[in-house]
C-alpha cells in the first residue's frame, strides 16, 4: 500500500528543467570546471560521461550545493537554487556511505526527516522503498551488517526516500551486480516517467547507451557535447557511410573525396567530403555490382565519445 | 509531493537527537556513566566514614555530670544513681570511664578510668577557654585538595570523553562519506550545531547528574556543612562548564574535520587535548598559588576549573565570576565561528591531513 502511495505522489508532478549555467570552479591553481553549461530535462534520463578526473563529480557537487562554484549558477525551472531548495534533490555520491551503526530503516527515516518529512511520511516512504528494493527483511539490520549488494541498494533508497524532484547520481551502477542494476534501472525510469530530471554519471558506456535519452560529455573540465542521443548520433553520422556490395569494394580507395576507414572484401566504412560525393559513390557502386547495403553509419557511443574528447 | 526543508531549529534538533540516541545506545557510554556516578558517591561515603571517629566513648555518669556529659554530644552516656554503681560498670568493662560530680575538683567533675587515664573523656569534660579568630577561618586542607581534584578531574574527563565522541562522530561521517549526503541536505552550520548541542547536552547532563549525586550523597551522610561550603562553587562550575564545553566541542569538531580516517585522529586532536589538560594539572599543582589560580580563572579554557575553585576558596570578588563568564562566552562564540569554518572546509577534503591554513582559507 505504501508502495502505491509512493508512486501516486510522484506521478502528479510536471516535468522540470535543471540547468547549469557557465559554472567555473578551481582547486587552488588547477581549473577543474571551465564554463560548464548544460540542461537536464525533466522526464528524461541524462547520462553524464567523461574520463576519470574530467570534472563529473565536481559538477555534481556544484549542482547539489555541496561545493560552491567560483562563478556561474544552477537553476531549477529558471529559479536560482539556494539553501533549502536542495532538499528537493536526491543525491547518490560516488563515495558510498551510510551510518554503519544505524539500522537500515531507522537511517532512511532519519534522512527522510532531515529532508523535511514528518515522522509518519518518512516511515511510509521507507517501507515502500524497502519493499520495492527487496530489503524489507533487512529493515532492522545494522547497515554495517548488510551484504555489499544490499548496502548498494540501501544507498539508492537513501537517495530516494524523500521523493526527490531532481535526481543526481554519481556512478550509480558501478560495482552493482546485474540484478541490482535492473532494480536500480527500474526505479530511475519510474522517476523519469514521473517528470523528474535524472542525471547520472557513468563510465560504463554500454549502460549509458542503453538507458539514456540525453547525453552530456565532459572532458578536461569542458562540455564537449550535449543533447539527445539520436541528435548526437546523427550529428556524428552525417558524413560517414557503410557500403556492402556483392563483389569487391576496393575501387573506393581511389574515388575522389572519399576516405576509407575500414575495408574488408565487399565491406567498407568511409567518410565523404559532401553529400554529393555520397550519391556519386552509390551510383558507381550500383553500376559495378549489386549493392546489398548503403547506409549512413550510426556511430556507437564509444566512437562518439572518443571523437568528442579528442 | 514537495517537502520543504526543515527549519534551522528542527534541523539542529534532528541531528542532536540522533547523536544522543546513538550515544545512549552505546554500552560503553552507559557503563562509564554509571561507574563515574558510583565513584563520586563512593568517595563521599568513604570520606564520611574516614572523617567521623566511629563509635562514641561509653561513660557512666551521675547527677550533674550526666547532664553535662550528655550536653557534649561526644559521649555515650549511661546514667547511674551513684559513685559505686559507676565504678562497678568501669570495672566490669561495660563503659570506658565514669564521671561523677566532685566539688573538690576545679572543673566540678571527677573521672575514673580502669588502667589508664581516659584521654578523650578528659578532653571532652574539660572546660575549653573561649576562642576568637582574628582572621578568616581556614579551610580544611583535605577538602581543598578534594574539591580542586574533583573539579579538575571532572572537567578533564568530561571534556576528553565527549570531545573524543564528537571527533569520532565527525570522522565517522567523513570516513563513511555520508557527509556528502548530509551536506547536500543541510547547511553545514546546522550539522555542526546539532552535533555540538547533542553531545554538549549529554556532557552537561552527566555533569549535572554527578553534581546531584554529590549533593544528595553529602546530605544523606549528614555532611550538609560541607555541601553549604562547596555548593556555590559547584553551581558556578556547572555554568562555566556549559560554555567551556561548547568551545571545546567546536575545537574538537574542527580538528577532526581535518582528517579522513579514525587512525589519524590522534595527531589532529593533540593540540586540543593539551588545552584540556592544562587546567587539570594547573588546578592540582597550583591550588595554593593565588596568582596562578587568578590567571587561570580568566583564561577561557581554564576558567571552568579556575573560577569555581576561587569561588570555593573565597578569593574571588562577587563580580569576578561574571566577568570571567563574559570573557568565556565571547571566546566561545568566536571559536564556534572559526571552528565551523574549518569544519566546513575540511569535510570534503579526503586523503591526508588538511593543513589548517588551507582549511581557514576559502573552500
């Protein structure tokens, strides 16, 4: 019953918009964030991708107000976020941690109350979450006595107990077993469907590719790309094609305006200098042998990532 | 549904409540509190037994001698009808001595003993010359020792114990990284205030309980004179302790925020521990040195021990505790401001020990 209550309350929200505006931050003389701007749309899951040390955690800490930016700001629905606003956020830090000597349910209720819930609300929400994450039997176990997998689920419960309007999760999938990944995914999708902006960082590009609606790529403290997954793909796909012919495609090598990237018998991956060149290549290919496939190449996220952080 | 963040007050209360709840759940804490109270009560009872001479000397007495012997309240009097009966009781060993009226003696009484002169009876029955002190009455040196040691030890132990507890709790939050969630939820000053207030309430509660046990113990063992003598200084001690502890708590929290692991806590806390130890040794070694005690009673971190000691010795003017308390409160406020800055800046810095200079500059 509590579970249903939880779903109902989140289902009534309008999608909100979280925006980061020109945020700069340095540690001593080292600039960690350089003029970082991007948006996280409500109702969508946004993946935040970057190498270690690119500035993901610092950005998230700035969004959460744990760290003050040197300049720039963070807004939710156009409103500047100040103290007290961020209780509406759910946060899962990269470094996991809960009080080891507190019972699981007691701890979640405490966190709920710190976010402004009444004792009853916090208890109801805790019960619902524990049930959903299959932790009900562990409610009275000390956190330090939980198995590693259960501790990770507990951490997710800690980020969700106060029914946040914005979710910011730093590497939520790292170290999770496949079952836990699925239950976390389900919870995140639920939140996004309810209109919550969900931002999560990850270095597991396959998970990002599978889960995300939007992408933000950061490298060296700068945003290198941001937008919807499809948009990014098509942007990076427009001058690249795959050709599969019933015969040899070696003639492509000497074609004007064409750079062959990969070649194997009848298959070639190539770049063209203009759309007209692509059409010319297709016409010549048809004249030479049957064409089995001619398609703009959809680069994998890993490929795009490598390209944009160059 | 949107939850609005708790007000500063209720945020502090939630944090403080958790600190207290977790502490009361710790067996070590509960047991050490009980041991402390038992020790205080025990020392009072033992002090009473050692202080009093035990049973009263038994005498047989008749007539006016019996009346007088009763009035001294220092003798266990068996009233007899005459000299022979009194002598017989002495010979039988029923009493230690006999006292009878004797007009021939200048004191008006004659004392009979068995095989030696009963000294204590003689001194009781002698008429003392009247005495008048021209200076202030001196205090029992043993009591001075006990009080100085008591204040010093109580402050030292409480400050050290609860300071350590605060430091542990700060590092625990840093070490388990839950501090990031907390910082994303509450303003850091609310977190610090809740932590300090929760633990200070416990420390304060323990001190009040010990004082109450001491007071009740003194009353129950009939030592109400001693209670009247040390009562005012105990009250001042409690007042000074409340503020002095707040100051130390801020220092402990700040020092602990500079390290990331419990193992590194020792070195970070050393300077604060020194500050706690100085008044303890100071009051024990210099309880007779007026100058040192006067200085101690105004130095903020030593005042919680120094000033009540001077109040007890009667060397403090009425306004001195108030002035010293004022200095202590101002210093405490300043320490909390600086301490919370160090605390806030230290919280997110993991790894080695943060330099104090870095922690004091911007985050």
